[in-house]
C-alpha cells in the first residue's frame, strides 16, 4: 500500500467522523440510536444533485442550502414524531427510525430511480503532489469540511448558551425541565444538527463516489463504527475515529481489493465490539462542567 492511498484514506475519513459525530450526539442527548442517519446523508447527496441540475452551482455553494433544508426536515421529524416516543421504551424509537430509514429509501427510489448518481465538480478529479505524494483535491476538501464543522460543533456545545442547554438535557432531562429548559426543543435542535453533519458529508461524498437509495446502510455502519470507537459525546474523538475508518477502508481496498472495503469495516466493527465494548478513546460525557 502506498503512502498516497493512506493519506487520502485519512482525509476522506473525516467525513465519516461527521456522520458518527451526529450519531454520537443523538445517543448522548436524546438517547436515540438513529438508524436513518445514513439515509439522511444520502438525502443530502440527492438534494445537492437535484439542486445542481437546476442551478448548476458548485457543490460547495449548494452545501448551505442543503444544510438548511435537512436541518428543517430533521427538526420537524424530532419535534412532531420522535419527541412523543422519547419517554417510552427505547425499542419504540429504534423501530420508528428503522421505519424512517425504509421510508426514505423508498422515497429516493421513487424520485431518483435505482441507478447510482453522483455530483459533478471541477475539483472532484484534480489533485497535486507534495513530496512525491499524490493528494486528491476532493480529499482535501473533505478534510477541511470535516475539520471546520467539527470545530463549529465543539464551539456550539461548549462555548454557547445553546450548548449549555444541550449538556443540561443530556445530563438530566427531568432536572433541566424544572430549571426552565425546553428539553423537547433541545432534542429537535440536536436532531437537526446531527442531520446537518450527515448532509454535509453526503454532499462531499457524492462528488467522490456514486450514491444509490440503498447506500445508507453501509454509511450507517461506518458512522456506528466511529461512535463505538470514540464513545458518546466525544466531538474531537469522532473525527479521529472517522479518519481511522477511512484509513482502514483504504488499506482494505489496496491490499484485498475495492470490493472488500465495506466488508473490512463490518468485520472490524464486530471484533472491536467484542474486545472493546466501551471504546478505546477517552469518553467525554455531555454533562455540565
């Protein structure tokens, strides 16, 4: 395996970190494992593809529009559907998000067809060489996007009033309600934030690879792998774990073959859960400091 493959794998893995970060936030704040997280990513990709067909803009210019649209959709789903189930058995939330995943897959297939689609961009197939290492521009864009959004998420959680309400709700929702925190609104905003992280990753990933209505499952496994490595509430750890997953994918593709990349992540996740069920990176709870 060449150094080029390893570096590009690390860079693209920052996007997996974004999706895993959203999954981790939902698990830590709402106590929800969102089985539709990968499908939300695919939705961001498809929305960008549709907007590009109408407006012809570069994907990076479309990203804010996609983020706002996905945020609004996720906010509505959490506020008007999932919030009513939060106090019930955890299995109810799991079943509903699974149903949401199936619904989104069917919707994508009806709107966009079953054939894979991708998002064109002038920076999608260019690159440059540094010290003999060929680096794809796409992967640099992916890394910058992941790093900026991760930094913004960290700042939002730990340096703003909204972040304090999120951490209060995560620590003890009942007590937070008594202190005047609108916990249901916090849950909805958190779900929207997780959707934005997934949608942003989807826009960039759609430039580098094709997406299909059923792509969400493998992307969900990648994000779940990130979450179990970094633990719940570890924003920076999610980026590191995502880069590791990207590197694992790159190694599997170079050594075994491109068709084995997803399988390598599945096997790693299974082994990791057996050996390190609590994760190996420092777990950081979202409680008030």
